[in-house]
C-alpha cells in the first residue's frame, strides 16, 4: 500500500516513516508541507487518473497551509473521496480535530507517536478502504447487470410499493455473479411483515402498501451499505443480500432491521405480538459456490422468515441448514 506522510518537521517524518517500515509498509512518500502534498497528489488536475496514494498521514499544525485546509483540498478531488486521511496532532491541539473531521478526516493519532497505535490505525483504515472498494465493485456489477437487460425491462425492475428491486432481479443477479465470484461468504436476510395478509384484508390493500413502503424505507436506511442488494417480493417479503458479510455482523444487521421497523411505531390493531407493526427477520450465512447455492440460501432465509411470522412473529432467527456453515 502506498502511504503519504505530510509533516513540516523532518524528525516527525522520519519517526513516522520508521514506524511504518517496521510494520511492513515499504511504499512511503513524504511531503514537507501542505503545498508539497497537493503537488504530489496532483490535486486540481482535470481527469479521472489513478490516485497517487492509498492513505495520507497528515499533520495538523503546518505553516502557510495547515493540515485542515490540506485535508479539505484533498477531499475535493474526486480521486481521493474515499482515500483514508489520518490526522497527526499533538495533545495540546485536540480542539482542531473537530474541524479536521469536518474537512473529511477519517481518524487521528497523537504526538508523541505510539508505533503500535499508528500501525493499528493505518491497518484499520486500509482494511476499511479495501472493503469499500470490494463493495463498490459489487455495486457496479449489479448496475451493469441491470442495464444489460435493456430499456424494455425498465418498468419491471422496481417494485411499485417499496421502491426496491423486484425479487426476480435479485435472483437473476445471484445466479449471474457465479463466474466472477465462484466461492465467497454470503449472508441473506429475509424480512416478513407479521400478519400483513390480515392487515390487507381488514384495512385494505392501500394500507398494506403504505406499511410496506415505510418498512422498505427503514430497511434502506439501516442496510445502506455499499454492495448490499435489497429486493421485494409481491407477497410482502423483503430480502437483503450481503456478499462477504459474516454470520455475526449479519445477525447484528438483522437485529438492527428488527428494531428500525419497531421504531417506526406504525399502528396495527391486527397484531398479536404488539400494538404496532412488527416484522420477523431470518438471517442465513454460508460459503456459496454456485448460483444455485446463492438462490438456495435466499430460499432458506425467506422460508424461515415466513415460518417465524406464522408462529407469532416479532423475532429474529438464524437459519440452520446444510448450506449454513456459520450460524449464530
């Protein structure tokens, strides 16, 4: 990974560089000022060329152009929107950190530097960047897949009630990604609105659609992670497919979805579990090797959510089956 160290003090640059070298990071560039960093990063150049570094360690207190302004200028360049920026500050200048975070900084370390802490922060930032890049790549795949269907399918891509992809699109995508991702860890979450059929019968289809729309909004807001694919089925089931998400974080996401719907406080006189609209969420996690595995994982999650709803609902369950190697 390429690292840029920006500090006006030569001693500080040497200390940071030595610490990074001891952690196995060999591609290190240094800049003695904000202007020098801006020049190195080629900030302001038009075009979409590759970024010059993968992470920036940026001192706050520097003459002429300080670290905060330098950070803001770096963030204004599209190539560096997702580049981790770690501020380096002294303990007596902590007040400047709030402005640094407003300018786009991701994290900070304090002087005098602790080598272990510095390496840990850098590794965490680079790991997060790599995860973001993987999820962005999956999002581009989905968009490319959908666009390949052609304009004639545009009217059937999106579910009218929820604004999510229709379930068939998600299933087709799961089948299509096998060639590019022959084996991966994957989680699928299925959410069923408890007693939705009773609500629609007693209060009308329009009320049911309104409830689904608000539940879908809560799902999008809670599961707004790049790389996840949310879809809705005509029977009211909402699914979230999360590539590379393990069992524990998937269960945490399921709990968050369950709580997010409860917080909506949608009145429901038909519920037997509470006085508001509740949902049953099932989560299935497995290492999948084929499109069939992916669709089967989806099927297991949907069936489990429906079964949980039929037993009274308002719960989160983990699927247990042959595919699910990681079960919470």
